[in-house]
C-alpha cells in the first residue's frame, strides 16, 4: 500500500535549489548555516523520540558533511535526554565548518565512539552518513558500511534521505540504506518520490526548518488523490452518452485480445460515453463476452469502415496488443493520418521509435524499456535519471509524456508531475492497458491532455491500492475496474 504523503509540501526541488534557499536564508540575516543544522538535528531528535521506548540503544552513523552535522546535533539531544547513544564516524577529507561546530558542541558530553569493526548492538540506527552531495559510485568502505546497516535488525532512521540515494534522481549509486523512516529537511527533494528511492525511504516525514519563503520557483509538483477533486464535477442532469466522449481503442493482434479488452473496459469504467474497439474479427467474442457495452469493429485490412471509426472518435487509444506485424503497422499509420488526440502505448510506441516524429496532440505512455527504445539508449540510462529521460522524450516527441515506474513522471514541456501512487501489484500484465484506457476516457470527457494524464495516473494508482487490500501478489489488472468507477466519481 502506498503511504499517504499529503502531509508533504507539493513543490519538489533539486539539491542545488535547496542549497540556493539556504544561502538566501543566511543572506536575509535569518541566521547562519549552522543554525539550520541545529534546527534539523533538533527536528530529528523530536521525531526520534516518538519511536524511543527507553531504555534503548541508539547508534549514530555520521559522515563529515552537513548531513553528518545534523546527526551530531541529534545525538547531542539524545545524550541530554539520557539515551544510551554511541557514534560511528566516517571521516572525510575536509569536514564542513558546520560539522566542526556540531562536533565541538558534542564534546561537552561523554559518549562511546566506535569503529565499524566494533559494531554494537543497537535498537535504532540514525543514518547521517551521506547527504545530497552524492553523485558517483560509492567508495568500497562506504558501500560496506551501508550493507552493514541494511543487515542489522535495528530500526533505521535516515536524515534527509537514505545514504546512497541521489537527491535529484532517486537512483542509487550502488548500495543504498534501506530506511524505515526518512525525515526530509526543509524541502522535498524530487528524487525521493521516484525510482529506487521509493523502495529505500520507508515512511516519509517532513521538518520545516524555515527555508520555505526562500525556495525558488519549481515546476516539479507532487500529485496524489487530492488532485482528483478539481478534475471531476457532477454531470449535468440532462447529460447523454454523446456528451461523455467517444473513444476508439485500436489493437489486439493474434493472441492479444485481452490487452485491448482491458483498455476498452477501463475506458468505460472511467466514464467515456461510447467506446469502439477495433481488433481482429476472431476477438469479438472475447471482447464482448461479459462486456456488451463495448462496440466492436472487426479489421482484417484497413478499409473505409476503419477510417470511419477513427473519424467518429474524439480520442484514439492506440497500441494495446497491437503487435509488430503488418496488421498493427497499417493501423498505426492509419491512426497517424487523423488529427485526433491520441494515447499512444505499447507496440505503437515501439513503432514510433522506428519512425520518430513530433506531435502536440498525443500522450505517450512508455515504461522504461519503451522509453529507452524511443531515446535510443538502454533502460539503465533511463532509470539512472528518470527526470532527464521524461524531459528528453517530451522534447523529442512533443505532447505529454508519461514515464511509468515507481513514482510515475508526467511532463508536458512546462510542468513535470511526480505521482508516488500505486504498489508492486501493478507489475502484472494488462495494468498498462488499463491506464491507457483511463487516460483516453478522461481526455474524451474534456480534460486537457496533461491534466487527463495526471488524473488517470492517480486514479490508476489509487485503484491499485484499494485492490491491494486483498494482497499485492496475485492482483490482476481487471481487479482495478470497480475501484476506477468509484474514483472517477470523486467530487
């Protein structure tokens, strides 16, 4: 189940932007950088107190940057409170001035300073090893220390971000601390809500240390279920199906009728008034069995009846089960000749990667592998910096781009939205087809492409969390359908 993150600020920032805010805070005579460290360390102690059941042993692991300085201040408060705390320092070539001040303050107390070889028993580990400056591969000693933390039985409490996670991307630089709790300081770093960070952060909390008025403008926003209330209004009492949007869903080559059926049904469940499925003739029974509300247009060859159904629609959903053979390619080209708004998914994306073009009217919905093909790189490159990847896709192909994954990203060239919704139950066949159907339905009902995409991602993720009440493992794409209907009636 995805945790409720509504307590976090919605604006997200890079590490450089946060550093800029810290310097602006100092320039405004609010105080020194060390005072920010004091605030962060005190906030860590206050949150940590909620998890302390004395007597408990705490191990503080600190580097010699400002993240380590936060940890030293936190330790000082622990010692003042009578908590048994020991310290493991990982030396740096040049400790920061703030770290040196925190170290000096700590010297007024007696405490045990240990080495990694002396690893003590601990109930809680405070992770202040690495901060937002992490970029490249970790040194072997640091990686070994992180592995030691991860193999402990202690509750792990990370300051600002789990050590080893890159603040701007959410990727890991090799090893990364698996935190039970992460306390974000001052501003939410954009990488904490996507990629590997989604697995490593544990429960996220936020400490306002006074930076908010000094943070620069950000075009990166976190979205969650609260986004939906502004998207769905009560329908007029005189509504009819023609006013609720018409969608043509195209795909389902031999053996892939399920993909196009799921996309079509999701389109209906998300509120589209009329949905036509264009697929192989032999798939009509599969598509209409139990879902007679779906209209069906058989297609062996692209003929005038197919073009008529393309022209009839307000929105096209192209790609679920489309295949990579001539049949699918001909439908791909036919859809491209229209001026319709379109959701492009699955095999249609693979065809687009072979014949790149740019349009403003479409929504592209790649997973990392498809994104890699569209960009001509490998999947690891995409996952190393998902923010850079989704921006590059939008710049190359235009329109709105949705990059799937843990912490889905949506970019329209101006704004970038991060949707930390959903759960691993979505890692099963057909879930992406359901998402495409929801997007198409919301577009057909009048939402602009970007807004429809963001809302659809939230509906899809929230539906998955509701469906996962019976467990994530074994969850099917079709399990989302009843929850989709409930969520699109959020007002």
